[in-house]
């Protein structure tokens, strides 16, 4: 059976917008990490952190303050790189989904790639919601199944024509019988239908 080609422009647009959002998020996270690295070594920043942490009554020991500052700076660096890696993976999966959308009959594969890309972009971020919508559209929108035009439609038209001709011939036969019935009467009484 032949299938009509369905336009997947909506899925493509949502995927491209999601990829752009991923690239912007990667750039912002990279910029934030670079800014933090530049500010981290300055004495003003360290003094600000020490004052904020020292104002907390739980931390009175300077070694605890230094340990917290080191842990915080290293954890921010690691979290930033993990987020960048996840967003890059999400972008790659979204590009694979767009490539699969170009192939005929691969919409469900593209939908799976969009779902996985949405999971890596963050469970409920704006980018992941765009990817989820594109995936739902890939799964739900199916091309209508089209019968083989040359054989089945022609056969149907032929059968329909034959049926119409039979009905017309039956009607003509009935009309002819009625006319013959009225003309064959030889008595003087006019014909009156019941």
C-alpha cells in the first residue's frame, strides 16, 4: 500500500527551536563558569564569601570556612561541566531526530530521539517541553493510508458504473412494461392507477 507523505514542518520547527535553546544554555553556562573562575581568585570575592559564611553561627572555625569555599568552587565547576555535557548530548540527539524526520517512515524513531533529547535537556525545562511536543506529534500524526490508485479505485469505479447501468436498465424495463400495459388495453375505459 502506498502512503501519502505528511508534512513534518511542525516537528522540525520545534526541534530547531529546542536545539537553539540548548546552544544558548550551553553558552550561558560556559559564560557563568568563566565569570566565576575569573571572580573566584579575587580578594573581594573571598572576603565576601568569608563574611557571609562567618555570619552563620554554625561556622566559627576558619578551616571550616575554607573547606566550604573549596568544596563550593569545585562542585560548581563539576556541575557546570555535567550540565554542558548533558546539553551537548541532548543537542546531538535532537539533530539525529531531525535527520530521521527527513527519511520517509522514520517519524517514530525521530519521536524516540526527541524524548531522550528532552530527558537530557532537563525533565521540565522549556527545551525539553518543546522536544516532548515534537515527539508526541511524531507519534500521533500518521499519514493516511492510500489505496493503490490504478487498480482498486478503477475497479471500484467500474463496479459502481455497472451497478448504475443495471439500475437504469431495470427502471427502463419497468417504464416500458407500464407503457405496454397501458397501450395494450382495448376497452374504452381509461387507465386509472390504483
